[in-house]
């Protein structure tokens, strides 16, 4: 605690500073001032907890000083000193919320007792403010999630008995109980290389930003992610596709959401038909989700309103086409397999299925056919189940039909015969793969999957591409890399065999001996002896 003593009499200042055991009552620092002007300068800079201040002083009285300082620090404890029992001064002290009033000549024991009481009060207030701050911070952190739960309730069961009582809390849930509502649904896609793969981290950041954003507060907008990880906004008001009906506001919302999401997130929105009451919010939500799904077929980035939905029909897997692709690949007719994908994309764009996971599954089945053929041809040796899960995760992150087609065609490119001029990007990716292998092959947990994740390729694609370009499987290349490093280390007699094993990424030295002998034809010890001759 810091104490400021203000008095124009030097003897009084020194008496109060030097003859009260301040450290015993909890005062850590004592500063003095000879008048109100000097006191104001010191107080504004040092922010004392308690001020012991004479009332009558030249240049600036104690009341005038305290009045000015109260503007910057309303919580400081004021104790006035005066030799005059003047009611007007007492009234001013009361108006300034002074803690106490001590008459001169001062009694040091009385001063000590009063300051000690002020310290207790100051500590109680500090504790109370800290508790309030922590409660507020906790509430602020939970507010986006409370609003998300309300959004989920509104789009699924707005007639729940808990909805109306909760909406009465205007500061928490913003939305009015009556009036019209517009629902906005946004899709978000990003690469794990740019943002954490766990969507919860990114979703938390976005919800917190929306919750504190001035525009969304003005619009009384609630935001939350639904069970399918789509961002849903419920906005108070009626917003439609014409500019006279609020389209400009929706476009501003879209711009704000894209800024909040950041440049590495592909964000597109759909807007539902406005609901005349909260009971109609689920229907508006479904239309908004369909309008958002339309964006999957669009190359442009603009809001889509539900009145522009048009015709759409389901797309389901054509197993005959999948079988035909598999036959083409087994025969090496890669161009015919590509033609199937291109024709399927044209068909999908015409049908405009708004069930995007169902659409993606049709392309996934083509990829399964590719993967099975790659394994049968010996271009890759991997677990089909593991690779299926990985490829589906990759497909699930793809934001558009064009990108989905490109992704599937990239797998087929690996199986095509290399062109004479095929060098640039493929060789660049291969150099990156080889650099990563040499930098990490010795680490614990090093796997082909780790390489695939680093270069952002499917494991199937990685293995097939590597064998196509090097005429060697990636597993064989890693084994050769370890053997070459082991030979280098074995040339130094000071390095123990077990140390060599650890430095090439094999923790079991017995397995290392077997592994080395199978590849080199002799044990590590025998190889070292040959090198030393």
C-alpha cells in the first residue's frame, strides 16, 4: 500500500512521515507533498492507495486537489486534516466520499488507527473488484458458448419452454422475443497446414470475435456452430435479396465474417427466408443451409439467398462407373479414367445436389477404386482402412466442386506415363519429400504418414508418386537412408553399436543388427571390422 501525505507545514509532514510505524500497519511507501498542486502531480503519476491531506493550503486547497484527483481515481481513500471545524469543509469532504476527517493538532495514534482502518477497507475493495473481474472474465469467456447453445436450440426446437425465459436476458442473448428473424449459415474450410486441425480452436476464436464485434451487437445477432460445424447466425430483422430489403447489410456482414475468419479460411454464406417469429427459425435455417450448399458449385464469393436456390436433385454413386474406372486403370487407360471423372463433374454440376457429403461420397468411391488399383500394381503398400479414413478427411476439407475434381484427377496423374517435359512441380515436391526424410528419419515416431502430412499429400498418392519417379518404394528409400547413415557412423570406432542404432531411428539394437545384416550381408560389428582393416 502507498500513502501520500499532503500538508503545507514541513514539521507536520515530517512528523506524520517519520513518527508513525507505517510498515507495521501495511504501508510500504510514504511520499509527501507541500501543497495541492505538487500533490496532484505526484498522485496522477504514482496512484497512491491512501491520501492524508490538509484542507487549507496555498495554491490549491485540499478540497480542490481531492476534487480534481477523484476524476482519475474514484477509489482512493481520502483522509482530511484540518485545524478548523468548518461545516462547509465537512460537507465538501462528505461530497468527495472521504474516508475520515481528523482535526489538528494531530494525534499520531489516531492517525495510525484511521489509516489502518482505511487500509482494511482498501483491501476489501480490491478483493471485491478482483472477484468481480474474475467473474466477469469467466462470464465473458462463457458468453459465446451460451449464445451458441441458444442458437442450436432456436434452429432445432424454438418452442422449448426454456427459450422464452432465457431470451428475456437481453444482455446475454440480445435477440428480442418478438419480431422477425433472419438466419445466415456459413461454411468454413481450411487446411491443417494453415490452422490447427482441431476445429474447436478456430471456432472458439471466431465466436469470441463475433461476440465482441460492434456490428453484430448492433444487429442483435447470435452466433454458434451447429452439429455439422457450420457457423449459424440468427439476426433480428427482415433481410432479403433486394438492396431495398437489406441486402447491403448482409454483404457487410459477409465482409465482417471474412475478416474475422482470416485469409486462410474459405468462408461462404447462405441466407434463409426471414421468419416472422422465433417459431419459424428452423425453416429459415434449413433454407439458409441449402443456399450455403449452393456455394459449393460456384466459383464466385458472394452471399446466396434462398430465393435463388433453383432446381436441385440428389446425386448417388454410379457403381457401374466405379467398376469401369477400375477396369481402365488396371489396363493402364488413365485418360479414359480421367474422362469418367470429368463427365461425372459435369453431371454433378447439372444436378446440383445440396447434400454435399453425399456428393463427396461419389468422388470418394472413385478414389477407393484408384487406391485399390495402386496397391494391386505394387505402387504402394499401406493399410486400406487407414488410407480410407485419411482420404475422407482430405475430401471433407475441399471447399468446391472444381477443387474436388482436381483432387481426384491428381491421383490419376500419378498413374499416367510421365511426359518428356514432366519435371518442374513433380521434382520440386520430390525434393521436399527427400529433404524431410533426411531431416527426420532418425526421430522417434517417424512414419510415412508424417511425410504425407508434411507435404500435404494423401499417403496413397505419396507412395505411388515416389515409386513412379524413383522406381523405388518410399519404404525402401527410408531403409537405404538408414543403412547409409549407419555405415557412416560405424566408420568411427568411438561410436557404440547401440548409439548407431538410436541415431538411425531404431530403438532396438537387436533388431538393428538383423535389419543391417539383411541389407548389407554382415552384422554392424563385422562391417566395422572390415572398415578398420
